């Protein structure tokens, strides 16, 4: 299931030459279900052609014995097919434990890592969640990456994800 809502506001963004921040907040709803498991979540940037431009975060049971948590990553289907299965996990700075219900925020320096290497263009932040004994959900937030632009956007999931927000600043 895909949900897309966009609120892009061009202003003045940091390019690779200017330090800026990409902030993403992901709400994990508190569900009233008999058997609740925290969702596995992948967050990535996709270019206009649908190619993964950067993996930002993957939340899963990183502490399970014998990397047992990794075998369930294939349930984050879109991410797994596009880039997950070819990655060596855990990824430093990308892999982290699952998150509890509530608002979970991340900040990325736009002058470092794979974000700094993005050429100007149209992109999407993709957030995909999969929960054991639960559902799967994917939301997208389109944004423009160009020198001198800032962007804001949000999307809302229907069950496994709440509000997801993007804020790109100088």
C-alpha cells in the first residue's frame, strides 16, 4: 500500500558545498492488537528513475543471536528488492534497533556521506514498514534536491506508519 502527500517549499537549500540538514521523523502508531511486535523499517532516497540513491536507516533486531534478525529483512519487500539483498549488514551508521511507538527523529548532514553525492534532481524519501503478525506499509515524500533549495513534506500511513515528515534546511 502506497500513500503519497507532498508539500514541497522551494527556498534556499544547501548543496554539497554548504552544510545543511535532512531531518526525517517517522511516527510508529501504538496499535491495540493481541500480539504486538515493533516493525522493521527501511528509509531510503530514490531518484526519479526509481533507483536507490542512498540508504538512510534500517531498523531491525540487530542484537539477535547469529544475526537472526537479518533473515526477516526480506519482509521489507520494496527495500529488499531494490537494495537490501545486495548489502552487507549490519551497515555502520544505517542499521539500528527497532523503535517503539511514538515519534522517531533522525538528522543527516547533507555535506557528508551518500547524501552529499546526490546530483540535483527529483527524489523521494521512501519509508517502508513491516510488522510480524501485522501489516506492511510504504509512504513516499517527493522532494527536489538542488543548490539553493529547502524542502518540507509529509505523508501519513494508514496503519503501520503514522505521520512521516521531511525537512531539508541549510
